[in-house]
C-alpha cells in the first residue's frame, strides 16, 4: 500500500493551507506517513483514498456516517429537497417537520433549533444558560471536547484570559470535585455542560458512574443551573431518543449533530418549555441555515435509525468487533484494552502509555485495509455486516502480527 | 395574495421553535403578516412560497444565491462530488484545488481555510490576529454585523461583560475616532475588523471614503495590527477577486461566504504568508468540513463569476433597477433614497425615520410579487435579465401607488 498521491497532494496543500490539513482530520493526529491524507470515494462502510487504496472504515468521517456513505434513502430525500432550491429567504416546511420530529423523539424536549456545526449550538446553549439564569459561570468536564470556539477549544492559539474567566473544569465522574465547584461558585453557576460519557482524545473512554449522573442531576436542580448535554458525538447512535435515556441524565438542553443527517451539514439543540422564551432572546443565525436538503436528510436519518433499530444494531455489530479484536490480541500476545460503548469503541494496546505500540498497530491496520485511529474513539456503522466485521478481523489478525504480535 | 399556509405553518413552528422562526429570516424583521413565512421552491431569480405565491427575489437568501436558484452548472458540480460521498475521514483533492483557486484569485492571499458559516471564520480571524500579535484588542465598526458569536452578535441575550472586554467600536468612516482608539490602546490592538462598505440593518448603506480606507491601511501598518476584511456579504459580488480591490483596502485576512458557492454551505478565510504559521496554531475544525460538494460548488461558482463577468453584470442590472425604481418614486410622488453599490442596493422612502412608509412600500411590493426587505440591503442576482427588472419595475409602479403614491 502506498500513499504517493496523498503525499503529493499534501505538499500542494502545505503551500496554500496553514498546516496543510487543519482540524481534527490532520494527519498529525494519526500516524503521519502511514495513513491516507486525502479521500476519493465512499460506499457503505468502505472508502477509497486518492491512491486507490480501500479501507473498511471504523471512523465514519469522525462520526457523521452512521448509516454508511451514500445511503440511498437519505440521499434520495436530500436530492428531492435540493432539486427545489437552497438557502431561501424563508425556511421551508421541513424546518417545522424536523422540530416536531425531534420534540416527539426526545422526551424532555419541547422545542428545537438547527444550525450547521455542533459548536454553533454548544456555544449557543452556554449563552442560553446564561440568559436563563443571569449568571456567568459554566462547569465543564476537564478534557471534554465541545468545539473550537475560544471558551472550549483544545487548541492553545489565539486565546485571551477573558475567554475562560467563568469556565471551571472538573474531572469526569468526580462527584466531590463537582460538588466543590458548585459550592465555591454558589449562585453564579449558569450551566453544567456534559458529554454522555467521557471520550477524550489520547485516552481511554470512561462511562459515567450512576453516582456521577445522579449528582449532576441533583446539583443542577439544587443550584438552579441548566444541565447541557453535548450529545454531538453520541446522539442517535447509542439510543434512538438521545443518550441521556441510556445513562439517566436529566438535561435542560441537548445538542445533536454527527449522527443526525448521515453526513449532511446540520446540528440541532433541544430544550424545555420553561426556557423557550429566554432561548428566543439569544440571537442565532447563519447564512445557509434555511437550506432544506440537510433537514430532509435528518428527517430520513431519524426515521431509519428508529425503523432499523440502528442503536441495537451498532451495539451488536460493535460487540462482535470488540470481542473479536480483543480475542485476536490475546492470541497474538498483544493484549488490547477496550473502552467506551460497543457502538463507539476505542481499543489500544495494553501497557502503552506513549501510544507508540497503538500507533504501530493502527498503521499496520491501515496497511491491511482497515482504517483505525490510534487516539480517538471509533464509530461502528449500520452499513457493517457480520461479514464486514469478520473481514476486518481477518485483516486485523495480520496487522497484530505486523505490529509485533506472535506469528 | 394570501399567506394562509405560511401562517398555519408558523403557528406550528411557534409551538416547537423559540420565536417560531429565528435569526435573520424571522418575519419580525420584515413586515409581519404581509410577507411569506415559508418558502417552497426557487428557480433563477424567482421563488415560490408555500401558498403558491411567486416572487421576483431581491434578497437571494440574504445573499447566497448570486447566480440564482438551481444554477445548472453549480448543481452539476455539487452533484458529481456528492455522488462520491460526503464528510470523509480526510479531505478530498477539492480542498487543495479550492485553496489554490482562492490564492490565485485574491491578490494578497497566500493561503486559505474553509468552514461552514461566515462567523466560523470572522471569529477565527480575530483569534488569529490575537495569536499573531499576542495582543487582546479588536477594533470594530459600530453597527457592523460579523455573526452571532458573543463578541459580535447584534443580539442582547446571553452575554457577559467578558465577551467584549477587549472590543472597541468606532463609527464607520470616522478617521478621528479610529485614530483615537489606536492611540488610546497603543500596543494592545490585535486587529481591525471591517466590512468593505457599511451595510447595517435599519439604516442606509454607506460607502467608504478614500480617506477612511487610507487611514485603516496606515493605522494597521503603523500599529502592527492585522486588518481583517469581513467580505462575507460583498465578496465575489462587487469584484471577481475580493472587495478590497474595489475600495483600496490592504487586508491581512479576509473572510468570504455568501457568494462563494451559490447557496452551498461553505465559508473561506484567506491570509498572508507571514501569518500562515500563527494561523496553523489556532485550532479550527467542524464535523462536516471535509464534505466535498460545497467545495465543488465553490470552484464552479468562482469560475462562473469570472467567466460571465458577474460583478459587471450585477452592477449593470442593479443600476437599471435602482434608476428605474428611483424614477418611479419621483413620478408617483413617493421619492426614494438609494444607497450602497448597485449590485447590493438598499432603497427606502425619503423622510421616513420610523421606516413605516418603507415597510408599507415593501409590503405592497410583496403583494405585487416582488420580494423586497424594508430594513436590510438587497441583492441583485446574475439570473436577472433586463426583462426581469422591467417586470419588477412594472409591479413596483403599482406597489408605489398602493403604498400611498399618486395613482
């Protein structure tokens, strides 16, 4: 497998783009030189890079492709909308239908709004919490990702101290630390922003303890703070109706994005009636937000996720994959550690604090035609059949040997 | 003309969406009750609402539809890209081609990045200016719109004082005020963010004076501050190569969006080689940003804008419209005031500080099948022929009478 065309394109890119490829898909976050840098075509759970290499895809565009690339029903719905035009002076009826669909689907939701990026709405939710409470402070899980806006970016460039003057972090699952923050900032906390489980980069995923979820619910209630669930990565992937139902969170606001429209650009926030008027006071808009095609795609995707019981399917497919990969690791004397829900698993080599052996394994997986990321959770796709998983495991067995396992 | 279906949909919307319709397309910003609230279909320079009313469209989705709805070449390019997939794990070669295209087109640009919303990149440009200069302060035209992020939103909800601790406003074209701000904050100004001309809502547009442009260029240079041109609304509409060339600005960073891809969701920022490394340190990303279809649409749109000399066409078409409408106003004894470039004109009734007569005129225009906005600049489309303009003027002549002009 060679990446000649990827590398040539990257040299061109580096001349005209800061960093060549920026953001979460930068090759620097994976295993530089051992992975494709540019994609050409996707189909189902596979994609082809610009060198003609084909991969079974365990990243799905870092989440959006929950049903697989080019899903015929989703594309037909989007095409039908697009054939009538885009970016109108007014929304189309699809806006209302989609809001009604979300309100019908998500138990606590009385209303919804839509944008393009997850961060459009995590940031807006923070502002709504401030508007509702007339308080400034936001509590956030240390290491949790909510976008690249100044208040939450994992980057270091371009920040000033005021960006985070009222942001306070605590370790995930640490009830005492969370209680201490609420106590220290009594009467000043507008909101607590959470991901359903902790899925930081460069670390194992961590599921919430029941005590932590209960404490989040209790402390928000006692202190009159809004609970904001950043369900951007997990939403409609772990359950059909929002990830809070899986773990028992009681959110006031939730933000959805990646699995909402199978790759079409749309994000959503949902909230409670008590905050609807305050939410209407936090101005929110963007140039392309009336575009009906992503709304049509979201309606289709939400229907398919429910009709085909996609979360159950992802859990079952993911379990087959995770259990199979763990067993292969044992057999090849390269034991692996799995974390996160089976639908969004993350596996790494055991006893590998530097991630060097995990990087080596992921590079070997790529060389065998399986795209895995060494530092970011993976995404099971509903397009994956048992045969696809077995194909992937067969390839990963060879990758384990190539990465230092027993032949 | 009735809006029964629009009104029925709005009642449904109000139940499940804060404000019913939020953002810049809220009917509250136009003439509530006298305009369509929901669109159904667009074609060329016309669109149809959900009640079956058809309008000659002078808003173009508030800017994006520079070539008109459903432009066959743009849609073909986007469709061809979409047929190969979306939201990949890596960018496609279109990312590099589009960056190269912009760098070739915009004289000062050595690099480019792409996002979804204009505000993704006006905000990022502010962060880049802070990263380059290691200074906090941003100077901004009072009343200029740069998006709905906390540092710049025209809204009032959800803000805390820290959001604008280092934002300082000055009146457009006021050289003395700008000089005073630079002097007062000497050594602290990271950037000056400008729109090419001043196009505030609820006011006439104002073109920049040559002295103001020269002062912006000189003061940024003398004080080592970056000049950020927010060309979101004007870019590739007034000229083929960025609006700074029309007025003489010397930007360090420019942001493009609305006319970039004829309605497909993409925005761009361009900058100078001297800032490329610093820009790479300001983390920037979003879930759907590798989607190739909007990049294909942007490449097609940029080519068409140049090939068909679209800015010249918009200027000529706009002049025919503005001159015709002004003459009709005189003839009907309802004199109008025009402002802004002919490609993005804004007309209102003379001596109308409350805008009530302008609202009445725009409502009458809508009733005659011409969509005009009483409080926001308009957008000429390249899909408009002389016959379309004459059709619009014929209708507007009736609207002037209906709005109180001489019969």
